[in-house]
C-alpha cells in the first residue's frame, strides 16, 4: 500500500513523500520555495514548477496536480496529521486517510 506523507512543517525540504513499503524507492514532491528541484536524499524528486506556488507561498495552486501525481503513482492512503485532527471522522486512528477522502477535503482549499 503506497502512502503519501504530507509534511507541512518542513519547508524548505518539500511538501511530502510517496512511500512504498515494498520498495526502497522514496519520492519527494517539492515546489518553488519548498524544496530542491533534485534532492539527492531521495530516489526521485517531483518538482512542481508553478510560479503561483512561490508567489502565494503555499501549494494550493498545484493541489489538482498533486492529486493526479498521487493517483498515477498508485498511492492509496495519505498520512496527514494536521488534517486528521481537523477531520477525525474521515481518517483512521493513525491519522491515515483513504486517498479520495483526503482529496475531497483538500479540494475545499482550492
């Protein structure tokens, strides 16, 4: 089961990582102002080069793109501790959301 672990508190290191427990591959997702275009600490870096994210100072402008990337990489769940505390009815006790439930929540910010 692939998981996206979002990390709101780590700029400038990145937005979050795609983790596959059956592989050593870890993919970092970054955007201007929040991470490197190529971070050597990860197997692969997906850099969302959208000037609006840097201008606005958050990943809101690329939420739809992040959702597409997660689906295309086979992510099935999202670990999001902050959203989990805000929406405990939508996640499990480990603060993990089904991907579509998390998408439905973050789409409210678009």
